[in-house]
């Protein structure tokens, strides 16, 4: 069996791993985008709630209600901090997945290059063999 054909299963496995890594990268990017969207929504909600607090405060409110507003705003602030940490973690995961994908993509490219070189060498060898056979046939016909 030719070397190029022996490497085909190795190339298929490498391509499969690269595709899996690409899917994992895509999923990580989706999680990051979703986390960013959630942070944006939390920030918008906090801003809206803060405006409501100002409006309610302008018309007068009791201490208990003011305390409830402030506690809720504090909880929203904590949720925003947590979401910011989640985004940082998701961004690190995206970079890790991207790095893994680049490595696997490089391996596939390297294997493709090797297979192409083997195929080129095999074709040259086949052409040399065919030429040699033609030369031998021509000598036999000429020598007879």
C-alpha cells in the first residue's frame, strides 16, 4: 500500500478532531455572547430600576420602601459583578478553545502537506517506471 493511502485514516482522524475543536470553539463563543447579553440586560435593568427609585424618591417614599429599593439595587450590583466574572471565564474558555483549534488545524495542514508530497513522489515514481518500461519495449523492438 502506498504511503499516501496509509496516511489517509490518520488525516481523517485529525480532521475529525479539528472539526470537534471548531464546534467546541463555536459553542464557547456562543456562551460568551450569551453571557455578554445577560450582562447588558442586567445593566439596563439596574439603570431602569435606579430611575424608578429616583422618581419614587422625588414624590416621597417611606424608609422601608427606600431600603427595599437599595437592597435590590445592591443585589443587582452583585449579579452584575458575578456576570462580569462569568464573562471573563467564558472569554478564557474561548481563547483556550481557539488555541486548541489552531493546534489541531496546524496538524491537519501538516498531514495534508505530507500526503501531497507522498502523492507527488508516487506519481513521479510511476511516471519513471512507465517511461522505463516503454524504453525497454522500444529496445526489444529495436534490437529484434
